[in-house]
C-alpha cells in the first residue's frame, strides 16, 4: 500500500507547492478549509496530514481539537503549518502531541525532506 | 438642648439655641459665642443674642493685640466671672470702647474646649446694673460652653467623615478610571499584537507563493506549467502588493499624509480588477459583476484605491463566508454609483455594525483567528472611501448574509468638476 497524505489549506498556491513537491512520493488529498477535515482524518488512514492554521469557517486549531476528541492517537500524524509563527499559537497547540508545528516551507526540496520521515518504506 | 449629630448648619442652629438659653436662664441681656482664629490671635463672634430686642447677630472681631490681658485671662482660666467688669483687671480693657458704650457692668465668660483644646469662649453680659455671679451661674455657663465644645467636636467629626467618604468616592472613581484606561490599553495592545501576527501571516502567504513558484521554475517544468506558475507568482505578487498598500495607506491615514488621485473611470473595470486581487484563483470565475442597467457606469474617484477597497470586500467575503460574493453595480443615492458586495454568511451580528469599521478589530478576534486578515481592511477602506468623497457602509442582506456597499460620486453628474 502506498503512502497517503492530506493537505488542508485554504491557499491554492500553498496546496499546489506541496502537491508539486510531493508528486510521485505519495497519494495526495486536498481540503480547502477545516470543514469536514477532522472526520476525514479519522476515516482515512493518512500517513501525514499537513494542516494550515488560518482558514475560513473552521481553522486548524479547531481541527486539532476535534481530532483529539475523536482519535487522539492520530495527533502525531498531524503537521501544523503556519505562514507566520507566533508564541500564542505554540501555546494553544502545546497540549497536543502533534507531529510538529512549523512555519510553512515553500522550498520543494525542504517540503519533501520534512514529509518523508512520515512515509512507510516502500 | 440636644447635642446630636451636627453638621455645619446644625452647629450654627445649636449655637443660636445656646445663646438664647444663656440669656434666658442667667437673666442677662447679652450672650455670645466667640471662636478663636486658627492662629489664636483673634476671636470671631459666631453668634450674639441680645435679649431686649430678641436679636441674633454674628459680627465682631477681638484682636489679641488690642486686649492682651483678656486673652491671657480667658486662655488660662476656665471661667472668668467679673462682677464689676470695668474694674476687673481681666476685662477692664473693654471698658472705654465697649462696656461703657453698651452699659455693660458684669461679664461671665467660659472657655469652649474640644478634644483639640481651647476653641473659643462663651460670653454673658449683664447691662444696666452689676450682677454678682453665683456658683450655679458659673456652672451653667460652663456647662453650656462644654456642650458647645462637644457640638463642635461632633460637627468636626461629621465633616471629617463626609470628607473621608468624599475622598473615598474620588479614590474609587480614580481606581475605576485607571482600570478602564488599563483595560482600553490592554485591548489596544492585544489588537496590535493580533494585527502584527495577522499581518505577518498576510504578508508571508503570498510571499511563499512567489518564492515557492520561483523555486519550482528554477527546478524546471514544462511550458504549460511554467505559464501556470508565472500566473501564480504574478497573482501572489499582486496580493502582496494589496496587503502592503493597505498597511501603508493605514499608516498614511494615521498621520494624514494620504493623497488621492481622482480620475474618471468605469466602475465595472475596477470591480473586475478587484476580483483578480481579492479572490482566490480557483474562485475568480465564479464572481460576476452584475450591472443594474445597461451601459457603463463611470465614477470620479481614485482608481487604485477604489480597487483596493473593493478587493478588501471581496477578500472578506471569501474569508468569512467561504464562497464567492455577488457583486452588483447600480445607481446609488443622488449623483452616486453604488457597488454592493454580498455574501450568504451570517454576517455582522446586530449591534456590531460599527465595530467592524474599527481598526485592528475582528468581531471574532478572540477565537481561532481562522479568518486571517490584517483587520485593517474595513477601517482603512471606510477612510479611503470618505477621502474620495464616497461612503462605505454595511447592511444585512435579504439573503441573511452580509452586504457591504461602496458609494462613489457618479462621473456623469459631476461633469466639469474633474478635469
């Protein structure tokens, strides 16, 4: 079985950069906001979820909270990315055992380097 | 006589009762109350009762310099009982100018004291003939003087209590004001912190698009993809410019250095450009500008700033409603053109209509900050609209969503006003 990742980001360019960077390495699903993201994360066995913070309607933090309520064991597969890091965000997310909270990378090489550790060896 | 809780007015009334009692009980023509000035160098008459005409008055000052023996005497003795006041060494100083004139023969003076010490003197004067003061007369005058001292003490305490209560209230008021000021400062500070966090988000998101696109192009992609990425970079660049413009305009508005360049242009074109700046790429085609009537509607305004205001409204619709807004252009209030940007999101809660136009404010500022944005958009947009002679407003849409409208001067009804 191949690797599967979910990108939750309202910004089309960001999704595209990730898609481009990870092409061929895994199967990629996309959501353009946090709406339905938590259920999807619980339903589909993703190897990695790249989750944006600031999104319309439902933001990344709410998605993390929802997943934590439903399947806290999946939290280590969620990588939270943000355009701009700030201490308040880190504090809000500190209770959750996430894969990480990072400033969103834009360099395709860096993106694949960050994501690869989550993929199963083929 | 009743010594109750005295206020200033009550004390004066109490003194009037006291002097009347003295004239009545001691059968004297004159009874008065004199209080020591703070420096102790003079006595001021607070209250005088003249029994023959039943007259009350409060005039007269006795200076210590003029009557040194009397001052020495009344300060040292609890009571001065001078049967023959004109010869008594303690009171003879009054003889020529006072006792003779008023035909006073005997004086009975008693110290008024309170807890702080000597405060004044009660003075009883017998006219017409001499009056030998008996022990009970002295006791009575002393008792009245004591009562007056007590009344003054109580009055003073009352005044102090009032003053204390007053300063307590002032203090409480000051504390309240300080707390309000602190709350306001904290809110402003929080808004600015949120603003900084949001601004860096708004600046970095398109910057990531630009840098990511450039990296991808450098790695080498096919011609079709190259065009796509160039488009992406272009759009990200415009969006970045839009955010930077909003921040610069906000700063310029703040120190009043913002200038508008008014020209005549087609509002439909401005709206189309606003969509390309404010709307996400994959939604752009969904946004259609509907004209209320045939023909072009031209306005006189600053083109770039009009685009910026409209782009902010489009951007807001996507942020808050998550879908493309409906844009309609039509005639507004007399001599204006109105552009409405409407969405189906619950919109602005009733009562918060004014708040959304405040700087750094987002109604949901506390929550997950899911909406992003600098929070400057509407505040700056409204000021820009007003600078261009227009107006920016909000109304709840019929659909239940939010409708923000921009009204600008109609070029055709402004003919000749703009060259």
